C-alpha cells in the first residue's frame, strides 16, 4: 500500500479540499485525517454508519485530595505552570496542568496524585470496503506525535488490500507533522501564493527533504497572485522538486463544498485543475524511483499492513 | 551479537516496524544462542520523548546492535552513549534482516531525523 | 467609543481564515495602537508591518544542568521525568533540552544535589514601530516544545495603565497556546470563513471563549454569494456578527504582497474603522451588562 501525505505548513491553503478530491478520484479505500487539532476531513466524507469512538489519553493531570490537603501551599510554590489555585481547598486548574508531577513530589501530606486525563477522541469509520481514521484533540490539550501515530496506525490496521492511502496532514512544522511523515511514500505540499504562504512552504519543504521522502508541490488559489505562483515554480526548479500544477481560486468550489459535493466530480475550474494535479501526483507516486534512491534512504516497511 | 529490532508483532517472520519510538514491541535476538526475547515498548505510550524513552529501554536491555528503518537524533544520542550500533533495516522480515546483518549486507544508519518533541501547545 | 482602551484578541479555529488580516488592519485603523503577534510558531504580522529598527530580546526558560562529578547514576531523575527529557547511559546522564518542560522536578528530587538550573533560550520577542503602531513579534525557536513562555513574555509587553488599544493575533486552534493568548483579553474577535470547515472551526473557538467567559463577536471573512454556514452558526448561537469582509481579489492581492489594506486603500480604511467602532460598542455593552 502506498501512502500519500498532504501537507501545507500554513493553515487555510486548501489541504483538506485537495485531500478530499484525491480520495474521490482514486476511490482510495483507506484515508486518515492527521490534523487532530482542527480535523475537517470528516465533514466532506460521506459515511452512513457511526464511527467507533475511543478516548485518547495524553499527559495525566494532577488532582488534589481535598480530605488530605493541609493547605500548606507547597504545590503552588513549586508549580511552574500556574496550575494550582489557592483556596480552601487548594485546586488544580486542569487546562494549565502539564502533568509534570512536581506537586506530587512536593506535597508533604501525600494529597496529590496524577490521574489519567482524556485529551481527545479517536474515531474510526469502517465498512466492507473502506476505512477512515480521524481524531480530535480536546480543547487546551497539547498536540503530540502520539495521537497522530495512533490515527495512522488504526488506518493501517484496517486497510486490508487497499493500494493507496491518502492522509490529510496537520499544518505547522512540529511534532505532529513529523509523526505524519513517518512511513509515507510521498508528500504533496499545497502552497499558497503569498508572502506568508511562501515562507511557510519553504519551512515544510526543508522538513520533508530531511526525511528523504519523495516530495511534490502544487499551488492553490494560484491566480490570486501569479507573480508569487511563478516564484514558487522557480523555487521548485532550483531545488529539483516536481511541480505538480496549479489550482485557481474558484467561488464554485466553495459552493460545492458547502452543498456536500466534491470538486473533483464537477466541471468547474478548480475541479478540472485538481484532476490534472492528481494525475501528475499519481504518476510520480507510482513510478520506480531511478534518479533518487528513495528505497535505501527511507527504508522499507514490508510486512506491516 | 545481541540484536534488537522494533516490531509490530511478536513473530520473527513479521516485517520491521516503521516507527522506532512507538513500536509496540522490541525483539532481542542473541546470535550466540539463537534465542528471541520480546519486550513490550512502554515508551510507545508516552505523549512525548518516545524515542528517548525507547532508546533508554534498549540501553538497559543489553543489546549491542539495533536494526531500524529510522531513528531520531535524540534517540541516537542515547544509543551512542550505550555503544549500540545502529543499522538501517531493509525490506523483509526480522529474520531476513538478522541474516542480512550477519552476512554483512546491512549498512549503518547515517541519517537521523530531528527529534520529536512532546507537548506542542 | 470605549471608555478605556481595549485589549482585543483575534482568533479562529484554524489557520488561513484571516486572523492576521483582521488584527493587523484593526491595529492600523486604530491610529495609535499596540499589536502582539502570539502565533509564535509562524508569526506573520511583521511581514505586513515591517517594523522599523526592531529590537530583539531573548526569551529563556530554566533547564537542568547536571554536575557529572556529583551524579551517582541513581536515575531518580530519569524515572521522575514525565517528558523523557533525561537518560542515563554508561552511568552518565544526558539531558534533552528541547523536550524539557522546565518543571524543576529533577533538581528538586536529585538525592546527590547534582542538578542546578540554568537559562536556555527558547525564542525571541522583537519590538519595533510601524507608523503609529508598536509591533511586538514572538518567535519560537524551531524544535522547542512549547510556545507558552514566549507568549507570556509577549503579554508582559502590554503597557500597564496604557492609553492605546491592544490587538492580539492569536495562534490558530484551541490548544493551550491559544488559551494563554486570550487570558488577559477584554474582548475576543472570532474570524470565520464561509465554508462548512469554517463553521466547524468557529464552533471550536466559540466553545473556548464561552468556557473562559470572554465577551466575543464574529467577523465573517471571504464572504461571497450563497449560503454561509458560519453565518448560520452565528445566528443559531446568538453570536454578534461584528462585520463582514467580502471576498475581494483586490484585497487578496494587497494581502499576498504583504500590504496593509487599511493603509493603502480608502475602502478598507473605512471598513476596518467601522469594525473597530463596532467592537468598541459591543465590548462596552458587554461590560455594562456585567456590572
């Protein structure tokens, strides 16, 4: 099974819309939404069955046993995260608590313990033919590679004989993005033709390159700034990065999404463009890598479903 | 050699796990006795620093060789400190990788990706 | 017109909706103002303001420093550390600074007193002026775990007893960095896009500001003809709609070149001016109804 990851560096570039189009065009039987902070893919994926839901546990949170608390304030004076509120009784502020455990160590009365805290929810949609894995971080929780890894793992476990998996990645360059890149065959970067969009795209390209994963770039809303789009093309040429195409800004796309239709299935400017980008990406994904030794640098994952 | 490999399943005929820090199990294979030992990887549960914790686990396990598809630079520091040699795995089962290593066909892992970091926030 | 200058936080559930567009242009339209870029992983406001002669300060956190002579290799620190920032191999301790959350626990627990704390730079705050706006930009160094120390430092830049409105450009999402950014805000502006994605993400920040009991209102960005699911959400949940910014290729072009529309274009000067006034009225109304 080949895994294609769609990244953007910056939010709002159209990553999820493109991922949705690719899933429709490829009739992919396995897909995942790794943007666990603000998952959107489920809004355009049509499933009649309810998903299997499970809790995701992140860092534990401190809890003060009010019966044992002697009100000495040692926890408060040691807490570096402003997570303890003085009072009768002393209380932990759960959103601020980072789970370090210093209060447990500092308490002379053994009144503080660390308790498992659900930090989000995983959802797995399944039927005879397809699997869709997604998750949502609870408000205030820190993002981490752990939840992203779990989302991908669940997709992988149920992928059956799927040939292609499409993964909607998270924005940014941090830990969740690194976790999404791990084990994929190709990354498609969706870039925005603006000053900030280019700066964010460059950061993401550097990161993908350091993983030696086959990478391609496409520009969405390209007609908003043709000069900047050309800058991105030139950047790709300089770095020997395949340029997968451009997609114009299309008010019809917004209408389509809002009425639950997939742009890939419509005869609208963005639909026609995304189909071309899809063809270019598929050609890159499936061709044997000759000029770049992807095989030896990425390492194979044979045997893993 | 005491070879350790990150694995998804407790079977020598299974493929190598693509993740190092969050692999569910580690195989420890002794080439002198041909014995396999399986350890659950507690580090997989960590919110962050999984690679570091997994490497600490391996440092304590007595392994002197690791075969893995990838490894972060933080984990590499720990492995280095414990004198564990790190080789890049190839397509195939754990058993095939072990045989390849013994036959001198595996290469040392030379690229370590940037460390993962826990909280984000 | 507000009685006292406001601190306004601008947020959205995801990136790319127009948080920076709105916060930068509001600050520019306000005349004398303070702008804080709390999106420390990817700050963009400075690309628009281009502040003059920016001065940079380092933001540091405390991390452990282990005296290897005193260290007995007992590993209490390794066992305690919830973030796995410590390892002991061959009897020697190793610290991973960027994974460390600066909780101080290892220094507290070390039975040999081998751990002291030392400063480690995690980011910067740069200060400069652009026209009549004081621009403060937070930047988190690549590889660092949490932007919160940088955000805290930024919030410390808000002049106390100040006379000028403060605009806070928040990080996207609803994670802990966002909560930190809105902590001291008098009023929250939620920016939303007219798609089902936009409405879904608006719901997330709506939950956040409601939980924190912050007065708030919405700005609908990139509005075009047809249904607007975000507008529908606002109507359903009685979220005041403070303003609508129509989708406009001219605005898109100005923005993508890093220009501040409110400074370059009369129409936008007026649009953001009215938005500012509306925010002031809404905030005052909320304050009055609280007392």
